[in-house]
C-alpha cells in the first residue's frame, strides 16, 4: 500500500470518527466507527485486477453513486421520478448499460442498495463491465461486516492520479481532504443539501446527474477546475 493511500485512509477514518452535534448529545459522524477502522484501504481485488489495471488507460471508465436499489423511501425523500422501486431499479440499470460497455470499468461510490445480498447481486449481475465499489454506510451487513456484493473490487478509499490532478474517492465527503487532492464523494442527496461548499469536493450522487453515470474524463475535468479555483 502506498504512503499516499495509507495517509488518506488515516485522514478518512479520523474524519468519520469525529464528534458532531446531533440533538442534545454529541455522537461520532458515523455509527460504529470501529467497523470502518478495521478496514484496509483496499478490501478485496479480483484475480483479473492486474490485467484490468494494466489496460486501464485503454478502457472507458464511469463514475456514479448512491443508487439505493430497492429503497422505497428514497423515492419520496429525494423526489426521485419513479412510482416504485421496481421501476427505479430497472431504469437505473438500463441507464447504466446504455452508457457502460462490457469492456468498460465503473466506480460506484457507495450505497448500492437496501435489500439482502442475493437481491442486490441479481441486479449487479445485469450491469455491464468491471465494477469497483467504494464502500458506503449502507453497504454493511447488520453484523457490521461489509456486504458480499458482486463487485470485482471493493475499497474503503480509492485513488486515481493523472499528471495534473489527483482524485480521492470516498463515500462520505472528507472535510479534511488535503490539497492537492480532490475528493470525489457521494452520500449527500439532492435534498436537503447536496453541496458541502468545500472547494475540493465533487458529489457524484446519481440524483444530481440525471440518474446516469459520468465519464471519469468528465470528473477529472471538474476536479481540475476545482483545483485551479482553489489555487
């Protein structure tokens, strides 16, 4: 594990563990921060990881977050334009496969679904390409272990670097993201507030982008502008 990813992981855990005001009593930012602390930056990798990464520059890469498959209440909470979860699930998968090809790579920035592993995996198996998960707060089993979802890779924190910009993918926005990294995150939905106001944050929640995945090239372009404005 590189020094950068280890340092970013430590910062992320620190940020998730910090105390926040909620009602009368302070509480950690996330429930049971210990379950996050137990996780390495890289949780699991497929056997074909090295082959895919060696060809990464030749593949189209996509990014999205917070699908919330099977989550009935999210339709009302976030004013999603679907009459029921079945329609929502079908529409999200169709959108994904309209863009993502069988040889493409996708990065899912957490909160995949609200159902058991079997039901969620049945949907994931319909989605094209090589799939990378950045773990979200709803991607844990009740026993506090990560769900066994059909992703080729699972990470607590994921990084992607170009000569001009460095991206750090986390589900929760990192309030302590260090310059010159740009934090690509999810977790915040269209309502009540989707923007942290931090100049080095970019939210890829699907609700903010027409329920369609974004190209990594587009995200890199946004990150470059965030970095330039920050400087």
